[in-house]
C-alpha cells in the first residue's frame, strides 16, 4: 500500500513542476532548457505511471497472500480409536500425522504433501445443497442411482430425525457421497488413502461448517490386514505432476472401530476389485450391524476371478435379502438379482460403461415393493 501512495505523490509533483516552470520562462535559452527538462519530466512521469500500474496490483496480491497465510485451517483427523484433533495448516503445505492405536500395536504414519489449489463448486443438483472442493472445478457426476437409493432408504428424513444415523464411505475420492449425507444430517465416516483427496475433503468440511462430531475422516486403507499395519501404495494423484508417487498408509479394519450404533449404509468403491474392505467388516455383517450396502467394481479392468470372489462373497457369506444392479452413471435400478443372475455376473463386462454398482439390502424394514426397479436382463444391461 505504501509503495502505491508514494508513486501517486511523485506523479502529481511532476505535474506541479510543469505548471510552475512555464510561468518562469523568459528567454530562448530558458525555453531550450525548459524543453529539455520537460522531456525528462515526461519520461519520468511515464516511467512512474508504468511503475504504478505494475506495483499496485503486486502490493495488493502480496497483502492478500500474507492474509491467507495467517488464516488457520482446522482439520479433523481420526484413526482407529483415536481422538479427533485440530491441526492449523498454511495454504502452501499440509502435514498430516495420524496415530492409530489398537493394543498392543501402535503405528504412526506421517505424510507431507503440497496443498492442492482448490476450486470450490456448488453441488446444488440435489437437496440439500453443499459445497465441494475440487482440483479444477469439475463437478463429479452425482445424478445417478445413489439418488434412487437415497429415496428408497428415505435417507434425508431419517438423518434429520436422528443425526446418529451412520453412513460409511470407503474410497471417498473427493467426498461427494459422504458430504451429501453429512448435509442431510447423518453421522459420516469417510476413508481415503490419497493425501491430496484427503486434503480436499478437509477443505470441504471446513467451508461447509460441518460439525466435527458428525464428520469422521480417516486417512487409512480399509483392509483385512491387522489394523495399524503399514501398507506401501503408489499414489495416482500428484498435484505437481500427474504421476504415481510412493506413499505409506496405515491399514484399518472396520471391525476394529468402536461404532456407536449399527451402520445404516456402507458404500465401498473398489479401486482394484479386492474384497479386503468387505472382509474387514466380517464381524459387523455377522452381527447384522450393517443394514444396507452399495459397492462399485470395474467389470473390464478386473479379471473374472476377482469379480467371482466379490460376487461369491456377497452371495454366500453376506447373504443379503435383495441385490440390485445399476450402471455408475445411470439412475435406474435393475433386479432383484436371483442366484442364476449372480452366478453369471462375473463373466459379464460392459466396455462402454465399465463401472458396475450393486445395492444389497439387509434391512428387514425395507420391503421389496418399495424399491422401484426394472426387470433385469443381462443381455440388455451388458449390451
């Protein structure tokens, strides 16, 4: 600010000098000297004006950056059995330290990443609306079968009436699934391994002013490995260069978390098709503490054996009451699937819409007739 004011003062002083000097010109030599002086002053004035144009925005930008750096960002971090903590972060670097404890093992995993430059978008396609921090302003597609499932489950009304209703999001990505349910008033547990995505979710939680008692964010990999095991992964999200970088993340089993009540809705997004996440909740399923399940898998990338393991585990071990199938970018549910449908499912793939979703119902209060679904025909669905 001081530099801009100084430049303006110099500019007006130069104008004053021109006016006063004209009155004092008496001779030819004086006029010559005056002409030379004026040219110098004009050059000086032009230079100062250019300096003003460049300097003032620079000063304002510098002040803005310094102001942003002084704003603390409250971050909610939670690991297995840990207590939530607030961490002040600058706008340039995020350092996350997570300590997870499951006696007798204690593992501390530390990751340091450059904070992504977030672009906040308004997710107003559904009610209630919320804000989402993204990397480039692109909205994730949300007008899909999850809308239909939320309506079947009466999720909004249920969470408004009882905020202790638990929704779990494994493989949260940008967090749009979990953040929407948080906007509905649910208690949400989100799990994500990518450091950049975890940072963006934290920003979203902050800008939406969600209560930390309702949002539980885990920077862990959900697996059937013993909780607190260090898992070496390659991060596919790098803010500086879209390349894979090695990261170390602590594992966690869903069975090892002290859940305050049953899980109303569990959503799992399989990155590589492994059933580790499902197997980590074996006791929860056995005790009938998971009422509804949404899972996604890629029908093209995953081989038939991997898909067979997923379907067999759902069909034979979890034994849901109903199973419906849907495309990841479609709103329509198809089903319910019978035993023959499930047995042939692993051999099928859809190259145009490779990501397939399954909606499994365990809740005894949900009636089949309340679920609006089209008749399933594998030849049509995988056409």
